C-alpha cells in the first residue's frame, strides 16, 4: 500500500454541545481512491469538514503530506488548507447558481484571471468527462439539472490538478444514467496522481471505484481495509452497514 498522504490520529470534533467524532483514526494512501462508508449520522461529513478546517478538531491531529493541518495548537484555516492543493466537493455542491458554468469554473481556476486563461488541455479533458458542461458553457448554473450541477461541482474541483480531492456523496439523488457517467469520470480521475477520499451511500458505486475503504460508526472508524475484500464479504457488509452487496445487484 502507498504511504498515507492524509492521516487522522485520534480526532475528536465537537459542534456546539454535540460530540460528533470520537477518536477517528484514518489513513488515506497517496494515489489511491479511499471510500468512507457508514450509516447516516456515522460522522462521515463531519470528518471531511474537519479535514478542511470548517469544523476544528478539539483533540487529535490531522496531517497532510507529513505536516499537521488540524488539531489543537496546529489548526490551519480553510483557505490555507485549500492552498495545499486540496479540493472539497460538499454534499450540497456549493455552486453559484447565478453565475454561468464558465464563471463557476473560472472561480476555481486560481491561476486564471479570465476564462481564456484556463488551461485549454485541462478544460478539454473535463469536457470529455462531462460533455454537458461544454453544451451549457454560458448557461446560469442554477438552470442545470441536479446531475449536471453535481458534474459541475466535481469539475470545478478538478479544473486544476489537486493532490487530494474530498467528495461528499456525489451520486445522491442522481438518475442511474448520471451515476454511470459519474463512475466513468471518477475512474478517469483515478488514472491521474490525484488522491481521493469519497463519501458514498451507493454500495455499487463504492465497489466500482474504491481501492481502500474505511467504515465509520458512531463517530469512529470501525473497519479499514481493501474495498474488494469488503465487497466479497456479505456478512461483514451486513454487520458494518446493515446491507449486503447481493441485495443491490
């Protein structure tokens, strides 16, 4: 296994009076796609937001490329974390509805001052992954379908090469055809050097994409290993997730 690019060691997170993460230990290997699975309320989204510094870790440490970016006394602010070539696609997508597709992508292309400055080869690569973005290039993003908005949100995170991409439930609410397109795009992303931590509820998507997997329950990681091993063990799926792959085929 590759060395971890990202690691969480004994991370606790409080949100107001609520203690959400209870000592999360997580290793995300460099150059691999790690799935973060678990039942609703297990702490998956809180883990991503803690990595990004949106919710600070009250105990423990978050390390990226060997340097502490989170934890008491070492917390970096979210813009500083993003500057380390870490991109985050939240569950709500976070696109700007009144801006065009082009303008949304321009905002994420930090090295570009105008649309014409965006790397042409990178843009054409994204159009190959998400053809609808080219078709609706000058449309307000708010007029896109739900699936197209999700594609835009992911493309925005990919408009520049990133060392780490955090994606929260990208297939949620998508039609099956859009889910297949999403899986194809993320498979293409896996061929690059980008490390991905992907939260997902669709087990078939997890099986298709995951190299490694971590399963959360009650604010802790309760299982970590190869995604292929979990996909083959229905008893383990039932124990950890309350489901089995056979029921989803």
